């Protein structure tokens, strides 16, 4: 180990110790619930050392070998340039893996050994880490609202992969388009137009995770029926803008080819 490397570690430890000491002094000693535990102090020291040395936490995203609910999260990481391990679990291996997951479902995220479940919670965490939550609390809430709308609509698409009867599938598609898809697309087009006449993004002046979620949803629809966006010119142009964002453009070119 070189001298400069050793010096960096020493400095990092000093910074960490001061940070942990400050935490102990700041917490009111008379309130037992607020006293830092040893694990909290060690976590603080670890975080301070990582921050000082520029060490990113080890991040793993677990999902099936598919796009699905994990794909917007992958886009967020791609946009932010965040390094992570894209762990893809085969359907054959899933029964054995299921018991090891936080809640028996995928996706889940692992950050330095700590697990986080639920796709929207993971995406929101990733968005905060990668500058995709808006400039203030109100923009963050606007982005959250859009994601909720799209997530609710996307959940209803499951019949595309579960219904095997062609006649029943056609009936379900027609009803879903009329009752869910068309109202959602009209709502999204209005919201997009309300912000900078539809020439930018959904919230504020910069992309948020809502833009990525919407476009992932629209991509799923386009794979089903490429004509869906023909009457929604602003949504179509917005999708093209998001596809061209740095990081996302590169990811789309290199991501694994999957059925969905």
C-alpha cells in the first residue's frame, strides 16, 4: 500500500471518528431511545470512510431475466451512471431463491448487504440517489403522483402474459384499452402539455423518475401495439427525448434481449 493511500485511510478514519463523536454528543443522553448504538456508530464510521475515499456502496438489483418491474430501476441507474450488479434469476431457480428474498417477491435491492423490497420503494430510493426526484418537495410529489398513475395501469397488464385463450385475450385487451389505457394516455398528454407546452419533461425543467416510468410503460404498450401513440404526438416526442438521454441511450443499446 502506498503512502498516499495510507494517508487517505488515516484521514478517513479521523473524519469518521469525529463524525461518530458528533453523533454521540448531539443525541440527548437523557433520552435512552435517542442514544446511538454501537452498530449506528460503526455504520457511521463505515459511511464516512466510504465517502472520504470515494467508495460507492456495493449495490445489487435482483429480478428475473426480463424487463418488467425492474426495468425503470435499471434506467434510473443508467441515467445516473450508478454502478450495480444486475442479478437475473431464472424461473427454474426461482422456487429455491424465493425463500431468501425479503418478502418472497422480485425485484429487491441489496445495498452493502442490506435488503430493500418493493419496486416503487427501490425506484424512489434510486431516484433520490441519482438526481431524479425534482428540485423541491412539490416537484417530488408531482413525480410520485405520475408514477402512481402509471404503476396502477401497468399492474393491469398482467393478463397479457397469463391469459392463454385467444378469444378471451382479445376481449380483455379491448376492454382494457377502453377503460384504462385511453384515459391514462389522455391524462398523461394533458399533464405533459401543461409543463412547458409538452416540449420538455413532465415535472420542472429536468427529467425525473416519472419520465422514465412513463416511457417504460409506453414502451410496453408499443410492443403490444405500435399504433397506441399515433394520436398522442407530444407523448411520442417525449418518449424519443427520454430514449436519447445520456446513460439511457447506451443502456437501450446494450441491455439483454428478453421477451418482456
